[in-house]
C-alpha cells in the first residue's frame, strides 16, 4: 500500500530519515520527548523504546514484518507508549540502553528494542524479533504479550521494577567512573599488540571471525606502534604490527566489502574472507578507512594503497556530498532489483541489489575479450559466486572481488600487466555507468557534525598526500557548511544535526572532538588561520562543557542536556567510531604543539589515567586512546614554514613534509598576509624569518630546533 493511502502518525513531522521511515506505520509512535514520558506516567504504561537508523537492514525487516501489521500495532498501542529513536541523532541514549540490553542478554545491536518504566529505567530488551517464533527465538507478538501480562500482574511487575533498578545500577557503574591515581602500566602497548596478534586472522586479515568489521582505530594503533618502535628489523614487534595492518587493508580492498566499481567500503563482511558484505555504506567508515589507506601509502609507498584512497575519496565527492558542502550520513544496503519490473515481479527491496551482477549482464556491456578478463579477475561465475547466502538474495548473482592479481590475470590472458590494468579500468567505468542507471539505495541525507568532522580530516589529509585540489575544496566547503548552518558564533553553540533547513540537537562531545580534529587537519592543508583559531576556541568549549574535572575523561553530553535522563555517561572504549575522549586527547596534544603551551597537559594525563586504568585487562578495547598514549610519550615533531603558499618553493617544501608518516606531527605556514594575525594568537611566531627571501623551514623535535633551511632535501634528512 502506498504512503498516500496510509494514515500518517506523529513522526511525519520529524526530519530524521529513520523516524520518517516509520511515519506511516499503524503504530502510534512518539519521538523521544516529554509528551511520551508524561503519557506513560499518566496511563501507568511501560514504554517501548525502539532504536535504529535509516540504513539498518534488520530495522527495515522488522518494520515491514511487525510495525506495518495492524494487529501487532494494536497490541503495541494498547499496552505501551511507543517511542522511535534515531541512534545517530542521540548516541548518548543509544549508549545507555544498548549497555542495558548487553547486560541482560550478553549482546546487542540494531534494531534495539527496550522496555522501560515510566521513569525511563530499562527492565527488558533485545534486538530483532521475528513475527513468528523460529529457531528458539521468541516472536515479537509473544514478547509483547508476556511483558504486558507481567506489567499488569502486581507480583510480576515488582520483579520488573526491581530488574529496572538493578540494570540502572549496572549502567551507572559501567558508564561513569571515578579517577585513578595508579600509574599507567608501562606494558600496556605491548600487551595490546599481543592481544591483536592473538586475534589476527593470518589467512584473510582482520581481528575477528565472521562477521568481520573494518577496524580503523586498530589500524591507527598498529601504524603508530610501528612508528614508535622505529626499526626495520623483521623480527621486531613493530614490523609485526605493520604486517598485520597492511595485510588487513589489502584483504579488505580486494574483497567484496570494497565496492570494486564505485569505490568506498560497505559496513561489514558476513564471512571471514571479506567477500559477502552487508551492503550499507557509512560516512564514518569511509572517512576513517580513507585515512588508513593514506597512512599505508605513506609508510610503504605502495600505489595499491594510494589507488584505494583515491577511489574512496572520489566516491565521497560523487555520491555523498551536499551541493552546498557537507557530507551525507549513509547509503542503504537494500534497493529494488532491476529485473523486478520486466519479470512482472515485486517492487520489494533486496539487500545488495544495486551492487551485484549476473555474468550475462557483464557480457552484455563488455566485448568478449574484456568480459572474460573482467570475469576472471573479479571472480565472476555463470552460476554466481556467493557461497554463503542464508536468505537467498544472491542466487545466480556475483559480488565482485579481486579473485586474481594483475600478474595472474596478465599471465592467464598473455597480456602485459599495463594492458590488463587499462582494460580493467575501462571495463569498470562502463559497468559503473550501467549500474548508475539502476534504482539506487536510499540515501540518508542528514548531515551530522561529528561524522563530517571525520571526513573533513580524511579529505584534508588526502589533499596533503595526493595533491588533488578537489579534496581540499570539499573539506573546506564542509567546514564552511558547519560554520554557517550548525554553529552559532555569538553563543559558541555547536549543533549536531542538519537536514532540510533544520538544525537540531545541541552538540555532544563527539561533535566537538571530531570537528576540532577536522579543523586542525584542514588548517594543515590550506593554512587558513581561521580554522586553527576556531579549533582552539572549540577545544576550550569542549573542556568547559564535557570534561570531568574531578575524575578525568569526557562526558558524552553537557550538564542538563536532557532533563529526563540524570545520568551523564562516558565512553571508555573505541567502537566503529573512536570515543570522543580518545580524540579529544589527540586534539589537545596537537593544539598544545601549535600554541607552544602545556595548558591541556592535565586534561591529557588525567584522561589517559582514568580510562587506561579501567581497561588494563583489555588494552585492545581502546586503540585510539593507545595512539594518544604513544604520541604523548614521543618527542613532538613540529615543522614551521615561512613562505608564500602559492610559490613552487613552498609547495615543494610541503610535498616533502607531507610525504612522511609521523604521528602527532604539526605543520604551520607563516606568510606575510597572516603573520600579524598568527603572532597575536601565537607570539613565538614572531621569531620565524625567511632566509634569502626563500621559503624557510624550521624543524623542531621536542624542545630543540634544527637550523632553519631552504632546501627540501635538508628537511627530508631532518625528518628521517
């Protein structure tokens, strides 16, 4: 039934794409807010809080199976106050309630369905529930009936309320903590590496069995650890770290988790070989992985990593960029198959339909020779190449992956490697044009400050390493977008989400931390002092609003962010996105070096101590914070250039500086147009002078500086 024939519920007035997907459910959904809570209290009904996001495959499944069913909706509406929540808009609430469900069941994910008391205390929950009981899984209807009956039975309700109290205690203990005076374990970094080595898949890369997720923060740690060891000996632990990182990135980029035609990475792999992905594409994954591949290229100079970085950046510019600047959040996994119309079939969306191919489709686009070469290289089979297909979505279909190397393909067809490379490139372009005519997956077009900060960082660094002006332009436009639409300069108020002209939700710690990181990287790309000034201003605001002055660490939200929830939570682990505290420490370290100050040293040390003391037994749970620990213990490297940004002298000097992988390195450019502005903020700049009117580099390590030089090769020797 089309939406025009369905009755809208109150979610139709929201801007969240996820909430709007449920706006025509017969369920009487409320958005998170006072109205729903007051109704729950007035009618003494439990709250059913359902959390997800717009590109969540199993959220779509449950919506179609249960939330669109009038009988199920009647049961929900009669017995519960039903609330829909977009986890990407409110990660603080998601963190609280996913912790509760994890404590109850041992695992959690999305959709996250949590039953709450009118006081918002969770007493039961789970993830996806089928409409009918199957394979030991309770059906959604049966669960609703059980919860409703228990709530209306005084003795059973007492147990539910007791469960709510106990879960609230667990959440409080887990998500907020006191300070530690214990020194940081000197073996923490080596212990983390040993843990990663134990988990490492020697056959396919990665650090888990299936399902296998990208791990950008782990890659960051491995590369930083390698740098800190500063040796090329093959039996060295640093080399082990490097090999694990490179092998993982190479396996991912040759697998089906990577979009071999359009660039960019899918959310995760359902198998251990990275072949069969869950097809949604997230901005945060692609931002972080883009930086991973840039780092791999800097360390190895292997153009394989360079090409993946370029293709990923190009994907973001092509498919994930708002016309006014700013980056969209995600692309869905599901879309309508191209053959649904011609076969008289349904218009039901299917996972991966936009991305998969039948072999005959490929041969219809490419000539015979190119079709055979393409099929061999990318593992295309007449019967399809998907072995693991529990839902039957990929029967006869092929998920492209690099089944053979360029050398193997060249040998197979008696062609030069150069010819094969060019033929595959031309074939990919043709097939991408055909694919672009297919029905596209849903685009989640909301713009989140935190995720945009991650992509501003990635594209700024892509410009520094790859020297493509398009990347710098996109990063700068995104920063300007946030400054215009998501920031109030007079009140210094940062907002989290913008969509269709509406900014909403006061910024959280992650919005500040990731934006600050992005602005620092953007400054090091275009050297506009405005970005550095704004990052310093935001850093002070983040500390004022989110830093726990008593115990160290950063709260996710400011005090009074949501008066319905009195718990302020912290993150002590990095997940698919690093914790805001980890990134805040990294930012503080870099800004101290820019400003030649130690004003953030207490924040850095107290946060490191308070979090690392909690994860001593599992140091691999916070790899991004371990990167901060490494950088805090390394001698800082600062490069200050005096020269005109637009001269070849300066470009050559920057090319040299940017060719090195040095964690925590800071780069500044002083020219006559901005010298006085920089000196006002950073007085030490006044001592920086040109030599013989040439671009001059000052390379400083720790508290000593090398003699100023005008030759890029001298800079190279210093940094080596």
